[in-house]
C-alpha cells in the first residue's frame, strides 16, 4: 500500500487518495456523462493498494491513466491525458512569451519588477530568464495545493519566489566587528584582520557584496560608526609614527593622548608636540574621508547577483559619541553631501540615522551637531533616513549609556523597512539576524468580496473571517518554506554561515542550518489598508475617524494573530508593513480584471502601501503622522513614514528636523523625507524644479531626476514599473 509520495522537487509527503479522486472527477466534468464518484473512488483505492509503499507523482498519474483506460469510461482517460498535456503546454507557452519579451528588451512590468535591476544587460536578462522559469517550478512543485490556490486566487503573494528553490534567506545585519577583527574567507580567497581604516572600509564592502550572493534580500551594517571607530585611532597612531619619522623626533607618547574630536585645523603657529599631534589628526581625517569615499563608491559600483545589480545595502549610525565614532559619522556625511563621481547622489548604501534623546537628537546631546548636519545632508541627498530609538517599541532596558557595546541593544533596520529585533529563541538584538522570508496578504480583495453585504456590522464580521483564513494560509506557507529552507547545509553559505548569522559558528560544513534558522523571522505583510477601508465603509483612515478606528482594529487583529503563530509553529513570526514595489500593481491589475473599476479601490493602477494614507490625499505632515503613527507599534517587522515636501530642501534643513520631531511626537519608528532633485548630467547643475527638461545653466537636456520608490532611491524612473509610475504621478506635497 502506498504510504508516501515523492513530489517533483524530491520532497516526500503522506499519500492521500482523495487527491486522485479529485483529479479524476475534474477530468470527468469535461465529458458528457459527467462525474462518477464511485468509479473514481474505486480507481483511487486500486492504485493505493499497489505493491509499492512509495511512488512519485508522475508514477501515480501514469497509473490513473492506465486504470481509466481499463475502465468503461475510456473517454475520461483521454480527457485526463489531454489535461496533463495542456498544463505542460500552457506553462511552456507562458514562459516562452515572457522570455521573448526579455530578449526584445521590452520595458514592461516583468523587466521592471525591481527598479534597481537593469534587466536589459546580458546578466540582467539571464537573471530574469532564471527568475521566470523558477517561479513556475515553485508553483508546480514546492507549494501545497491550498497555498497554490491562494496565490492563484490573488489572495497572497510570496516574495522572492524565484529564490525559493535555492533555500536562501532574505537579509542580515552584519556583525562587522567579527570580520574586521578576524578577517574573512569568501570564495577562493581570504583576508587578514583590518589594521587601517582603508582596509576596514573595503572589508565592510566585501562582507556585504559576498553575502548578497548568498541571500536574496538586503545587507545592512547595524552600527557602522561603532565598528569602524577603532580603526580611526589605529590610523592616528600610524600617523604619529609617520610624523615622528618626518621630524626625526619621538612622539610615541602622543599615541595615548586624549582626543575630544578629530577636526582638521591649520598648523600655523603650532609647535612641537602640539603641531605633531594636529598634523596626525589632519592626516587621519583625510584618510578617513578617503576611506568613506571609497566605501560609498564601491557600494554603488560593485555588482553582485551575476553582475547586474549593486548590493542592496544599508548602514545604521549616529549613536557612537566617541571622538573616533564621530569622525566616522562626520566623514560619511561629508562624503554623501559632496556626492560621488562628478557630484551625483549615491543610491547606496541607504543611510539611517539612529535618533536617541541624550545622544543624537536634542540640543546639548553629544552628537546633536552631527544630527543637524545629517538633516542638511538629507535635504540635499535624501539620506540619511531616520530611525527613532526613542519609540516605545524600539527601546531595550539593557541599553546603558556607559556600555561601550550599547549598540548591541539598539534596534537597526534595513533601508526599505525590514526590522528584526525581538527574539523568542535567542538574544533580543538586530545583530547577526535577519528575515528568512515573507508573504503579503491582499486585504483589499478580502474587503471587495464583502461589499455586497448590506449590513455594515455583518460585512465587517465577514471580512474578519476571510482575513483569518488568509492569515492562516500565509502562516502555513511560510512554515512550509521554513521546512524547505532548513534542509540547506552550512557549506552552501560559506560566509553567511561562517559566524555572521547568529550561532552559525557552531556548525560543521555538512550540518544543516536548522539549528540556527530560528534566530531569523518569518513575516506576514499587507498592502492597501486605505482601499480596504473604502471597500468596507466608504472612506479611508486619513479622512474619517471611523475608518481610522476600523483600520487600527484590522491591523491590531493581524498583529495579535501573527504573534500567536510564533507559539503555534515555534518560529519568530512578525508583522510587516509591506514595501510594495511590483506588487502594488500586480494585486490591483488582477482585482480590476475580476471586479471591474471600483471608485477609490480599483480605479488606479496601484494599491496604497501598507497602512499609509493615500499618496493623492491632501493633508499636512502632522495629520499624516497622527494617522500613520499608531500603526507602527503593531508592524514589528518594519514600517516607514515619509513626508513629501516641495521647494529646494537644501535651503531648509530645519524642515527635515521638523519631520523628525513629528516622528518623536507620534511614536513613529522609522521615517524619511521625499523631495524633488534634478541634476544635469552634462554640467552638474542641480535644482528642485518639478518637471525640469532643460538645464538653465548649460541648456542641456540630459536631466536625471532622483526619486524615492519605496524606502530607497532610484537614479532614473525609466526602470520603474507602470504601477509605481502611476503612484509617483499621483503624489501630492504635504503642507
């Protein structure tokens, strides 16, 4: 008797003869005679009692064909065979059509799914070929039937589905100190520990670039200032040795001198040790600046993932108050302000200022001057974004101001919004951890399906029933993906699982990663709260207190249920305000096809990102903060708040500070500011004129318009998909 079935991907699952019955009945439906459940059950029973205890899916399907041919219903066998062939042909036809579009370099939503990927290059095309072919394999071979139906029904979206078979994880916050102190082994080479700031900055790049090829998501450094600060001092000490040799004097005692800040000063009038020390400081600052320039340049030019995409990188900084840490912060900000190459804005790394009262936010704080500078840099270069360590849910009682490693107890985030902090299976920290995978629910469709119910209370009650079903399906799917991922071996991730991922240093090469995977998170996300509310009660949360109350009820309910999954499945389940890029239009297109044009719901090309107020809704920055802020405490896998401002922000950094003040006032965890920035590629002229097509300085027409697509920047909107372009067109200034 058959006990187990070998699926197409090699997994073994328990045999279920009802699946045979269901498949036969579907074939019978096509015939004139219709269904014969008795015959279908008899055939399934015969096959289940075959002499084998284990059979493959293909073997079982062959047996079904043979039994049908021996039965009185031979016409069903023909339908069954035809159906199998049609499915294969349909899959191939769809794939061939997509491949041709890629070959022809057509600018469509498939080739523009990721705005930071140039799918027109040979390497980019190769990635898209692999991506589209792999997605079909996942649907057919790796998803359970109810999950596959939920995906096909447009209820859920599995992110990075093309990477599913690789068993890769999403992202990680790099414990860079381990690499800087011990070196790294990557590919066929290895490096020694860093001794100088230049080497440290290069190793930071290599760490993120290498691990990017072992994961499908972003790479981040959680404490960029703390990690690199020791190498400022080492560089200073090296410069003391140089000046000693230059002046033929022994200044070695200056190596231990206390330095309040690393600031360049003129040497005129300085003598002896004072001159030697200031010279060493000046040289150190110059070298740190060059190292930061090299770091930013490398992060914008070193390609990963087959050579078609730069590393999706982020760095967190702002709370190291040491002189050395402040030097790192100041020079990364100086480098960013100046721009890269001929003065263009750096797309990566996404920079994140860690705002904390008593440290880096209020007048009198040690790093307040750098915070003001950060706001000035943001006004010109969009970065840094701002992470609010003072938010109630971003605090840790273990954080102590005098702890040299207090950064361990500071939350860090990825540039777009991914947040990993709480941990049911290890230490509460962001370091050495990341997201494993995530899936998004289409809450708009659930609401649309309830619109025909006249009684409002009954309508909302039915919506919550559907929502619970979708949450259960999403959790099941993520758990199944976890079970697939955990079979990966340590040797498949030569750098990631060589001490970077928390606990991985204990693994041998041929060990599976199962024992350390639970340090990561499985996240369930959502988009379209605004459209969902309009479908349920006619207004979104930005324009109605009733809608805001219902929105918070929906989101808090999701958070509570997702937290419960952590106990049910024994994983770190978290709740994500999805940073929808391609998905914002994909859900909408299919719902529009199913339900038609519904005013305020499917009448645009996109659904609103997560719990945001719609981009087209006119309101003040404070109103937006007041509405969106209360959702952030529930969205513990990540969220982002942004304000759209007009005018030339470079002349008004105080406007940036006012936005950060709103974050503090309304308990917002992470935020950024959007504004228009044009740059003439011919002469370098910059301004904020909307729709600029001709440079007023050189009259050239090669104008680069910089925009934020979700939480990150894209140098040209030519790579944006149609949904995000439609959203960009609808964005209004908040004033």
